């Protein structure tokens, strides 16, 4: 049986550098034995213990791309990182994280519906548990 192809070490170092810029006092999240199409989950900081979580998956589709979900102290980010261009694309994310309790009913229901669909998407990608 053929062993799955590992992600090249130079790309893993670039991804770790990308995470280092996002997360204060980042732990080493990206291991050298990282494989494509697998979800890796890790707490991501020594500065805010148990308050940061990162789930990521690297895919190869003509180039390497990393999709990840970052959760830190109630704030979330769902992004796609392109290794070739060092660019980030924002993906569907939860809304209303900073809204107060005085939202009109219609806006509250829109947020509930949107966030439910985002949660289902993140579960399907393997970034969140059911």
C-alpha cells in the first residue's frame, strides 16, 4: 500500500508563519507529518489558554490551498489561504458576534438562519463537531 503524499515542508513553514501572524504566542500548530485532505485541530496559543482553537485542512487543486476555521474568545474567522500568492480569502462566517441584545426581531432571525447554515457548513468540512 502506497503511503499518502506529505505536504512539502517549505509550505508547512509558510502556513505556520501565517498562523503566527494571527495568533498571539502561537504554539507550533503545523506538524511536519501533515497530509492533504485531513482536518487537523489544535489549541493555538499559550497566551490565552483554552480560548483559541484552530482547525485546518490543506487541499491540492492545481496548487496547495489551506482552509481553516479560527475561534478565539468568541470571535471566529473562516478563511482560505493560497500558498502560491500568500493571499487570504474570507469565507462564510458567523455574523452578529458583536451585536447587542437590542436587535430587531427580523435581524435576529436573519442572524439565526445565517449562523445555522454556517455551522452546518463547518460541520460538513470537519471543522466543528455536531
